[in-house]
């Protein structure tokens, strides 16, 4: 451990079109970052912007970018290829930069970007002015919820102290979900966990005491990207979740979710005994369950109607549109009909559509074998009908694959929870404790309604749609950087 860092210059080379936003470029406080241009950028009008603090007294503002000024060491009038710029790493933090090559300033026009991190400058608060360098940090993670009342913390953490650790990582200290009590399932971001039996001020006093007397610093998580389903944030701001208003593409997944929940309810009530499916589930029941769901239940709800278009209605609209035109062009504006795609809009049943203006430019033109405008209109409508029929069939095929995948993943989950040697070995299907597969949506008042009711609510009830919220749970080997609720992906989350 030392008190100052040696002054060093580190060089960052920019390349055209290069995105380094997922790379770590680590620097120490007091160093100088020198940014230079590669040969493919040296002749460009490059402008560089950063939200880094350029002076130690500056307050960091994430969205406040400053343009950096070039330094020109060359005396040449026409050659500026050796220009560079410098940033003194005067403040710790993670900072973003981007550059443009078209002379503009906006981030939307960036040609490249990245981050650089100035390491934390941690000084012991015991008056010694010694610095704890990042390489010398030895940190132990502690489940805050397991520490008990604050009065018992020091006696529990003393083992950490004598084991040589100089930092502890505390899992979130806020009030947790009353059902799961998961360490990261926060119910109230403003309240401390009630098991601590203390105030924020008392907690600060203890944290300061450990730092000064034991030389143990503390860090904790700030959790912004998820919360418990009973968190007041969702009640006051439902728009902060993935719901059926801001993410209407989730409607089909909600319906599938409710079908699977109802399946568990029906089995537990003995309604499927005639199908050979019992609540005291055995592994040989799984093929029966698969057949029942895919061939008897799910088809009743016509999931495909959220994706396919009503061909007759669209053709009628197209015909009316073309009839209003005065002239028919000699040739199409676009030759590739693959640009005609179905738009699902707000995912209402049989309300998908296509861009009729684009269809006009592809299909409406004079054909050699036709002599009247009416014949040209009919030919254009027939061509569009063929295209829509083709696209609908593609949707049927893809949807069938997705549904099979969803049910297979649900069965895999059931197999793990009920039959796997390393699983919890549940005995009977029941709601809500041991379902066939866990639900991936939170419903208002946690009420798992019948899919017949859900089918109507997600179509017509705005308030209900606003408060049905998607959650991914814990997915093994999942990519945390991917949006789990993005369009076209949610079926795969029945694991």
C-alpha cells in the first residue's frame, strides 16, 4: 500500500467504426490518457467527446459531454496526422467517450465509442493517509440478511477481520420480499431490512468504526435493474416494468403462462384423471402432458392470431387504395417483394398489417399482358395475396416450433423439480407451491386467473395490461446483458 501513484502516460488508439464499449481500459488516478488516431482516421475530421471529469473539482454528470481539444505537435501546415489529445485522470470513475467523423457533435452520429475506468482512490480513514490500492483489496462477500441485528454484526464479522480481509461486500441492505427473502429481491429501496433493528445513521456509525479501527472498508450493491414483485415502485410506476402496454409482444406469452398455471390447477383438482394425468406425477406422465398441452389445450386459444394478418381485409384495403389512383406506373419502383413484411402493431388478434404504400410500389404496375387499370389492380391484389399467404404460413411454422420449444422446456423444468437426482424432488402438482412450471409473469394481486379470463383481459382491460409484469427468474447460463423480454424471444424462457 502506498500514498501516491507514479505519473504515467497510457495511449489509446482510435480506429474507424470501432466499438469498445464492452472492453475495460483501466487507469490509475494521476495518470494521463493520451488518445491518438489510427492511420484510417488520421485524415478524417474527428471530434471526440467525453463525460469524464477534466478537473478534480468537477461533479460527474453522466449526460454532460465536453469536446476534447486536439494538440498539434507538428509544425506542418497540411499534415496533422500526429495530433493527439490528453486527459488527466484526476477523478475516479467509469467514463464514456465517443467520436464522430462527419463534423457533428451528437452521440447518435458516433463512429466509435468506449469507456475508460480510473481506479478508485481508497484512503484509510484512520489519519494515516495511506492508500489501499486496487491490487491489494481482499474482499469477502457477506449475506446481509444473515447477519441478524446490528448489535451482533461486529461479533460475526470479527472472523473476517482476523482472516486478513480488508473489505467486505454486503448484499443489499434494503427490505426484502417477504415470500422469497432473496438477497436481491428488494421490496422497498428506502427501508433497511427489518432484521437489522437499526437506523441508517446507526449502520453508518458501525461501518465507519470498522474502517477506522479494523481497516475494513465496505461496499454494497445498488440494484436498479430489478426488484421484488411487491415493490412499491411497481405500484406507483408500472411503466418501469415490462408490461403489456409498453411491451405488447408479450401478450401471447402471458396467455401461454396462464395456460400452464391452469394446467397445474386442473391436475391438482383431479380434472385430468381421464387423460391419465395425476397430481401425484410420475415421469411416464410427461409424454401425456406434452400431447395434452400441444394438441388439446393450446390450439383452443389460437395463439397464431396475434401474428398472422387477415388477408381478405388487407386485400380489400389495397384494392380500394389502388382504385383511387389516377395512373398506373409502367414498372414497379421496387423489384424485391421480400421487403413486404407483416407488422404486428399492438399485437391484437387478427390486426397485423403491411405497409400498403410499399405494396403499391412493388405490385402495382402495367403488365404487358393486361390492357385495363382494373386488370392491373386485380393482378396487384393477387400478387399481394400470394405474398401474405406465404408470410402467414411462415408464421404458422415458426410459431409451432416456438410452442414445441416452450412446452419441451417446461417439461425439462418439471423433470428437474420432480424427478432429477439433484433437484428438490417435489411430490405433487399444486399451486402455488409446486407447479408444473413456474410462472414468468406477475399478475395483479398475484391472482392466477383462468386463461379464458386472461384472454379477454389482455385484449380489452388497459389497467390489467399495465400491471401484468414480466420477470425472467434465474436462468442458468443466461446472458445478463441481453434483454430477456425482447420481441420474439420470450417463449424460450420456459426452462
